[in-house]
C-alpha cells in the first residue's frame, strides 16, 4: 500500500474504530464494573432461562412471520412494478420507495391511531355491528407484526425489484410458448431466476425485524417484550450492563447467523 | 393487472399496509379534539401550533438537524478519500477494507448504541453530543463509501489520466474531473446520510441527555406521557418535509439511483 | 535527427507477469510509428510508460534526449488519445479541447481561438457547445484527438484510437489521421492490433509479442521480409516449408500457383493433393497436403482466382509452385 493510499484511509478508519469497532468489542469483554467473563456467563444463563427464552422465541417467531409477509407481499409488488410501464408504474414505485425516507416513528405512529382503544379499526367494528366490545389490538403480537411489515415492506420490494427487473420478460413468453400457463411460467421461470433477490430481501427483513426498537416499543409495549426493548430496559432501567451486553450479543448472533446462512445460500445458488 | 388477480390483490394489501397508517396520522393531526381518537373531532390547525410552539420538540428538532448535518459532512469528508483509496489505490485486501467500512451496516444499531453509551459515555465520561456525532458518523460511513463508490466505479479511470496528460497535477485532476463526476454520488450519499441520521432511533436512544436530545426519541417519550394530536401534527410536519426531500431527490438524481447505491 | 523518444532496456513487470521485456526502441521525429501486435504483447503498456501513466520496473525512457523515466504525465507535455476516448462528460466539446490550454495559463481569447482552430482541423467546429454524450462514436473520437493536439504536444500517443468505430468509419479515419499528422507535422505513436491499419498508416512499424519487439521496419520491409514465423503468421503468411538445405521459408496463399508453372523460374515445386476448397466469389481458397523438401507433410493454403480452380475437388492431385521472389526465408 502506498503512503498516499494509507493517508486517505486512515482518518475514516480512525473514526470507524472509535465510533464503532472498539466500543463494540469492548462492550463484550469489559462492561463498566464487570468481570471480563461476565457477559459470556450471563449469555450462558440467558439462553437457558425460560423467561429470556420466551423473549428470544417471540422475537424470532415474529421476525419469521414478518419476513414471510414482506416477501409474500413484496415480491408480487416488485413483479408487477417491474412489468408495468408508464406513469402509474413510476408513481407506484415511488410510493413504495418513499417510506424508506420517512421516519420510523412517524410510520409506526399511524398504527396507534388505527389500532388504539379509540382507533379507527375498533370504531369500524363497532359501527358495522360486528361487535360491541372491540378486542384489544394494540400491544398484541398482531400489532407488532403489522407495524414491522409496514416498516420493512419497502426494503423487500426494492430487493426483489432489482432481481425481477433483470429477468428478461421474453423468458415468460418463451415458457408460455412452450405450453406453461401464466401461473406456471411465473413459478417456474420468474421466481427461480429472482431467487438471489428474494434471499437478500428475506435476510434484510429478518435482520431488521429482530433488532427493531421503535415498533415493539410503541405497538408491543411491555406485554410483548422483544430483544430490543429488553436490551433497552437492561441498559437504562435496571442498569445491568452484563445483561444488556449479553442481550446485544444474542441480537448480533441472530443477525450474523441469518446473514451467514443467506451468504451460504447465495454461494450455493451461484455454483448450482 | 387484470390478468393477474392474485398478485394484484397481494399488491393492494401491501400498499394498504404501507400507506394507510401514514394517512391516518395526517387526518388525526387536523383534529380539534383533545385526544387521539377516530374519527377526529372537528377540523383545526390548533395542534400544529401546539407542536411548533412546544419547546422540547423544537429544541430537539434543531439538535437533530445539527447532528444530521454534522455527521453527514464528517462521513463524506472521511468516507470519500477512503472510497478513492479503495477503488483507485493499489491495496491488498481491497474487499476486506471495504467490508470493514461497511460493517456498521450489519451490526444492529441498538447494539452499537449500547456499546457507545456503555463504553464512551459511562466508561470514558465522554459527553453525549460527541458520542452521538461519533456514532452517527460511523453509521453513515457505509453510505458514503458505498454510494460514492458506485459512482466512482462507473467513472472511466482514463478520464483522470487524460486530465493528467493534459497537464493537471493529481490534486487538480481530482478537483476538476473526478469530483464533478462524483457529484451525483456525493449528493445521493449526503441525502441518504442526512435522512438516516435525522430519523435514527436505535443508535441515539441510549445517548440522550437533558441538554441535547434528538427529535425522534423525544417524540417516542412524548407518546408515553401524553396521548394527544400534538404528536400527530409533529409527525405530519416531518412527513411534509420528507416529501419535499423526496421530490428534490427525484428531480436531481432520481430515486432509483439513490437506492440503487445502498441495495447491492 | 535525434529521435523524439527512446526506450532503453525498458522492462515492466506486474507481479510475476512480465508485460514488457527489456525493449530498446527509437521513435523517429515527425513520423508515425505503430506498435503492432496481438493483445497482451506489451504494446499498450509501452505506450503508457511513454505517457507516464506507469513507471518501468527497470530501464530508461528518454523524450527528446531527456531522461523522463520518472516524470509524472502532467510534466511530459504529450497528447494522448485513449481507447475509451476518456472525454470529460461534464464539460462541453470546447471545454474538453480547452482543458489543457487553460492549465497552460493562456489568456481566454487565445484559448478560444486555439480551440476553434483545432475543432476546425478535425471538422467539428459546429459542435463546440455539445456535451460528449450527445456525439456519435466517430465525433467523440475526433474530440479526443482535438483535445490531445490542442496543447501542441511533443508527441501524440494514440491507444487503439479506431477500434471502437465501425468498419467504414475506421478506414475513413485512417486517411484523416494521416492528413492531420501531415498538416501538423506531429510525431505520432499509434498502438493497434490491426495489421491493415498499421500497414496503411505507419512510417515505422514495430511488431511486438510477449513483451518483446519481434521486428522493426517500414511497412514494405516488414510485409515483404518478415523476420520470423510469428511476424509472418501475423501478417497473413500461411505456408511454412523447409527445403533440402534445411532453409525455412514462407509463402503467402495468393503467391502459391496451382498446376505446372509455365516457365522454369519457380523456386518451389511440390506435388500436392487437394483436401478441400472454399469458394469466395472472386477467389477460391484451396487447402492442400504436400511433402516438403525435408520430407515432412505440410498443410498448404492457396488463394487462386475462382476460374483457375474450377476443376479442383478433394483428392485431385496437382502441383504447387511459387516464384523465387515470393519464397521468403525466415528464422524458424
């Protein structure tokens, strides 16, 4: 490496180290006032503790449901967007991307208005006479799932879109010319060829869902504790550094695990 | 779309989930009533006034704007030279170095926030503004490196050589040729960086202080205490500002190009 | 006259790969020199070292007698036309051409005048306000050329300048480049893999292979007297034979005569059997097997007028011959 190149890299690297790398590593081995092994032993306790396991289980389960919903809704949207032309296609694409620029707090906040005790959905159920006493919707797994789906659907759409857009529409026609119906052509040509995009979408959504804070905080409350809200509570309410660090470790392992799996899937896809 | 009923129905459901809650925020903000309920009682702009005259919102808004601007500028000043080194320099382990600069993207932001809070603020006694600036800069470095890197990868390296051959020194060639070519990438990176920092909750969450708070976290706390349309009005104002940013983005470099940069 | 540039024992290594292997070369002043060879022969690397974009691993490069081996490109005052043209996309045609002039701190009016003159020379005066993206490939090529010659370079370096143009335009630009070179009196070094281009345009041809110079000479010298088998092959010699005295020689397909030669002047005369024929309208390509003077069976290719080969079918036995002037002895 030439000296010039090193000088260009150094300032950025220094910031990266100070603002990210060093604290992240230090957090695992040296929380303030704790033994260096405290985090690991706490981690060991957590993954055998029923209460903690329930939180981990809820986080993973909701994450998987949200991932399935985001891919299941996002892929058809991406497909239709990629195959549609003209003004409407452009507007719908912009509408799908726009939420990525918008604050999560603003986006999630809408569900409070919709699902709350005096919210629109409850009012709708009462008004239509379906029920006199609308069920509790806020602070349920359903609320968290809806909120997270809203949050991560744009990400899923973009990831799928870039993959689907690269599939030559001529292939649809070719499959249909060979006798496949529209549905068959979709499942046997478009979906497999967009495979890598779907894997990327699923990975991003899952990693985002299991680490999101705003949504479980606003829509799940204390009755739907997830890893992120639990971590915050350890760090700022009970100030239990080892527990907070151990929770952070669990979250990180989840994210790295799914990223690793997806990279593996990508590599297998590339060699197959 | 008529011919694809299943896909079309799923798409409609998806758009409803993405868009409808946002519309309800807007509707509620124009309420004349005292609580967040539906349908809103009457029409008024009272709560907008209540939002813009509410000191905690306005103070944290200013703080968030400063923080976002500072972190964006810092991330570009540090990230662009690094990108140039990665793409144009002869370095071993190019992929590894780029991966290092992109690594803040894969570690959960809440985890990074905890690390900074625990190690820098509690451990080293650093003030929260410096910690926030440091953390947000590290968070935005991947955007600076990746988005400007995508621009740089598209630019023909021979263009810089041509400038050198015509008599421009390395610095001059960079300023008159490379930098103008990077402009769309720099703009995209700045815009994405600014928005990302401004909207951030997980990283900033633990790094709050009575003196310096960020707007999204202040709004989260507000919901916990009071349940009235002031928060909806503030959210609507943020929405309006985001629409303006989006229109600027679309008119200048285009949405697709901006998000093409992060989503690789 | 002293040479415009010299390579003295110049070597360029990239890791284990030797791109240019101890070459010695003199670029004559006011002439057009081509570096010709297949891809990977080291021609572009040599040009980039001359321009200052890469530094030789060892050896010396002199420009007008001055050791310039480590001089950065901006201090060399050379004009370079890149294969990709490398036009500045954010600048207009006029700004592109004026870029180097501005750096030379010329007054604005002088820059403008120079730009106009140069665009006139390449026939693009009407396009000075356009952005490069709006131009055709041929026009971009002319802008790149104008930008390089506007600074009155000591040498004009052209890296495969015509390879991105379509066939018709390419032939037209050869004449054009020659005209501009004659009008400006510039010393030009042109890198190409196209032998026709090199033959048509060069004053001096330098044939390279594997980082080494195979042969240097005028197009006539090189074409009629290839120094070795590689050069002969590259220039379209197809037939290689050894005679009783173990002299290795080569003949072009169009110089092989089928059937008995009318006089006794033929320097080569072999019995041969037709293997296959390929009709090409004006001419006929005939592939034959023959036994050469050294007793080896050799595959020969003859390019004859279509009418002369009318009766030939696979298996036909015939004689091949060639005049002494066309039988070129080469190094094995």
